[in-house]
C-alpha cells in the first residue's frame, strides 16, 4: 500500500524517467571502471536491453564484482545535484561500483511491472548479501515502485543490518511508498538493531501518534530490562507526547546523559503541550540551546550510543 498523505510524484519522483536514471548511473560507472570492465558492462547492458532473459540477467548481475570491482564511487557536488534532479531524494552516498552496475542492469531489464517484479524475486531466491544490498538500494530508482512494496517489507524484516539499512537509509522510497504500519515497524526495527534514525528520510513528516505510543512502550521495556534507550527514540515521540510520554521525557532530561538530555529537550520543544514547555523551561541551559538552533537531531544521532 502506498503511504498515506504523500504528494503526487513529478518527473523526478518515484514515477520518474528510468532512462535518465540509467544514463546517470552509466556515466558514473564509465568514470570509475577500467577499460576492460567498462567494455564488459556495455556489452552486458546491451544484451539486457535486447533480450528478455532472466537467467542471463542473473548471470550478469553475479559477474559484476569480478568484472568491475567493488570500489566506492567518488561523486562530486554536481553529481549529487544530478542525482537529486533525476530522482528527488536519491542519495548515492556510499554507493559502490558493483552496486551501481547491478542497479543499472536491473533498470535496463525493465519491460513491464509484472515481469520486472518476477525478475527481482527470482534474483532474491539465490542472492548474495551484496546482491540484496544492490537490489534494495535500487528501490529508489526502479520503475513501478508500488509493485515493490512487498519486497521492501522483506528487507525491513531482515535481521541483517546492512540489508535493513539498504532499504531504510538515505532513500526516499520508504517515506513515499510504505503504509503507516510498515513505516512504524521500520522505525522500531531500526532502534531494535541499533541503526540510526537520522539517516531515514522524512522521519519527522511520517511521525505519528501510533508510532509514538509504540516507542514509549519500547522504552519502558528497555528500562525494565536495565538496558539503555537510544536518544533518537524521543524524536518521534515529542510531537505526540501524552502525559505518560511527558513523564518519561522529564525523567530523561533530569537524570540522563548529556546526549539523552539534549534529545529530551529537542523532543519537548516539538510538543505543543503546556506541560512540555514547563519541563523544558525548568532547564534554561538546554532551552537556550534549542532556541539558538545549536541542538539538532542530526548531531544527536551521530553521537547516540549503538
């Protein structure tokens, strides 16, 4: 199911032009590949475009690291602007040559939604870890995104952190395409496996009261077991904090570590409840940091314990 309340997608959104996305990846691949690797890739890409053969596609996808290698893509500021232009929200940070090449082959294989989904599901039956990561990072670029929600949900359920993060991090796909229940499951799973929330796009926009209640329950479970609670958790609680949540935030701002207290202050500042303002006002040093903008969730996530 498509996410509730999301805006209609323009040419650079989820339903944009796959040819432009493929051309961008080809440009990056050519720049980073050695001549023999680039020659092989061009032939593999042309064969993929010509032939509707899932087995040949799977063979090419499997051969990519051997032919091209796994070096990181070194991307410039113009590259990043191009990425966002061809696909709004596309963040290629950390993308490797083999990942980009596998995504490009899959883009080139597209004929129609049904056969494309079938090709991806066939690959996933025998995929290596690296292949799974490429497939999930490609969700932001693939056509027919509404047909891939089930596959995205499988990645979210994975207990393998790099697979989960390939879906959840630095991608516009989850916020655009996941329904509320699956979105909430993803955020909770991120906390459960020690994955940063700050790298989930549109986290604040998709926050909701149901998620806030789930996270407060989770925090109490952690405290009852004598385990720490990620300071990032309170980011999704603050705007929807009820009296129980406000009591928890007061506990954190009064007894927590420096990072936890900062997170509680930010969460309280996001609440319209007079009680939240009173709690924050009783800690003028933190209130001043919030008002000045010195406290930001991005820095909270970066220094949160794993």
